[in-house]
C-alpha cells in the first residue's frame, strides 16, 4: 500500500498516481489509430526490404550469365563469354578410383575408355655429399656464384663466404641463398642425416623430365660433390650412393608419368593430364601392379551437373516469387507488386527460343521443368532433359533458352528492370521504402505530440486534484480543532459545577 499526505490508497501507488494513470488510459485511443497505421507501414516496409534483398540476390545470379542494359530506347543482352559452354555437362565414372581420378568437361565424348597407370610423375632430387658438420667448409672469402637450371630456366645463386665457415654454416648459407631467389622452381633444404653429418637436398617444385635439375660446376659446387659428370648422360645420371652426391632417380625419363590409354602408352611430365582424351582431365595417383588390368572410364551426359549449374539462378528466381506470394494485402494494394508476380510467373512458361529447329526446345517446360502452384520452377523430369542434351547441338539449344536475347535471363531482367536503381532513378522498391520511411517519421511525430499533450493534461489534472485535496484537508483540520475545543469547554464547565456542589455553595 502507498501512503501519502492524503491517506492510504490501497495499492502500491498514491491516489494522485492512480488518477494520472487512469486518465492516460482513457486517452490511449487517441494514439491507437496512429500506432495501428505505423504497424501496417512497418509490415509493408519489411516486405519491401525482404523483396529488395531477394531481388539483389537474383540480379547477382543473372549478371553471371550476361549483361542486360538499355541502349537508347532498346534493351540488349550480351551473354558472358564462355557461358554457353557450361551447359555442356558430362560426367566420367570409373570402376576403381585408387589409382587415378577423372573429371569431364563440355568437350567430352560420350563413351568408354580404359586406363592403366604404369608410373606417376615425380620431382627430381639432387643430393650433396655427406659432410661433417663441424669441419671447415674450405671455400675462400668473397661472393661465390653458381647456376641452377630447371625446365630451361636458370637461377644464379650468390653466396657470401668469410672463409672460416664450418660445413654446417656454409650449407645453411647456400640453402638460404637458393630459397631466397624470387620464383625459384627448386626447393633447398639442409638434412642432418646423422647427429654429426649433413647434406643439402634440392627438389624441383614441378614433376617430370622437363624439370630435371642441372647446375654449373664451380669451386663451391665441387665442395658439395656436385660436378657436371653427375648428369652428363641424362639417361644414366649418377645415383645417390652411400655418402656420395647424386640423383635420386638416375634415368631422368623415369621422372615422367607413364600410363596406357586404350592400349596406347602415354608419357607426360605431370600427373594431371588434360590432352590425351578429349574433355577428360586425368589425375594419376599411384601405379598399378604390372599384371593389373586397365580400369574402365565411362563418360555420359551429366543431368545433375546441369541442374547444379542453373540451380542458383532458379533458386533465386523462386525466392522472389515465394516472397511475393507471402502478403496478399500488399498485392491487392500495390498494383506494381501484383504485376511483378504475374509477369515473373509468365516467364516460367514463356517461349524463350525462336529457333526453327523442330528438335530445339522452346520453353523450360519442354526440358523437364514444371511450375508449382506459386509459380516457382522445379526440374521434375530429368529423363526429358537428358533426351534433349543427347541430341545434336542439344546443349547449345538449351543454352539458348537461358542466354538468347529472348531467353530466361533476358526476360527476367526485363521484368525487374524498373525495380532496381538505374542512373538517376532510385528504383521502385527503394522509392516505396523511402516513402514509407517518411510516413512513419510523420506518424512518430504526431504520436509524440499527442503523448506530450496527454502528459501535460495529466499533470494539470494531478495538480488540480492535489489542490482540491489540500483545501479539503485544511477544512477537515479546522473542523477537528473546533470539535476538540467544544468538547474541552463543556468538560471544564461541568467540573466547576461539581466543585461548587462539593463545597456546599
């Protein structure tokens, strides 16, 4: 209970607070209409903001397929370079994937091939003599140079010696000098093969015979055991033996990959091979046993790959349509929104290709797409799509459905063109949003003004109430005083009479 100068109110608030609160509640209807209007506008603004976000995502996907722009009074669509080739989707499957992998591109040929991996390509490795780490290296003071070569590229190694280096110190300097060369295709390292000895190991960064390592012979290389006699015969290079310098692979031709493709022996510098079977990229992993059988590779049309390629575009298109269907009230009130939904839905069933080829599809529904009740697209008949892709020029004809001047991408761009900012035009959605923001701001000002007026009126009422109570309490106090005085006077008079009586007066 709250107790103030006016008594106990029976609650945790004083009489004046309860009066003010009651008055404010009675005036709440004055702002309810404005609050309701504001809430409606905020709902609409949220809808426009979400739609704008969906449209931006759709535009980002449309832009990947080509450029749509206005030239004078006309609109043009220019497909992205190479985009039509991506509609040619093939897949390669292999019966065993431990030895190599295969990936197909748009140039692949439907059919079967066989591959057997004989040898994978390796990096060339050159190792120095084994040197005692603590022994003197023996090179004289000054800058010493020697050349390293790989794949017809020569790198000059420059090392500054003091003349007092140990083998360990000298080898560290040489390794650092090699690794410090910009874009060097050789990696150098110091390997301590025992607790007291070490060797320099050079490894080519790319595989194959073309990337074999050679060098010029100088006093520095001689101290490492590197002389040109090590590689004078590329097919019989000196191999590493015990602590002596040499190559890991003596025959440089064995650095190449070797495999049989349909019974034909193939050698390549790299384990990634793209130029043997049309449209197939082969990555060799490890060699098969000598008596192992070739592994079958089957190439076929990749319907799932096509679906994956256009999936992001269709997904964002569907996202806009779904968003448009979420608020029927706005559709009824905003003709631009209802028109947008109708026109976007129409694209899904429109004629998109003007080809005279009777075997060429004209609509997305011809290649297996279906429309849901809300107008969104879904690929339901993959067999029909595969049937079109398998035809001569099938992929090209399907590409026209999307990237021709009357294709899906151009038509969607045409529908949404006025919704996005263009030059000095802020775009329909942005204009709608800005208009709503201004209206909400005005409503907030009106609400604030009304609330301030109600607050002033409530404060005036509170002061008036407290003033009346003050007068009332003052009158009540005076009445109590008079009552006390009256009672006191009567008591005194009666006491005097009783006193006189007792004295016999």
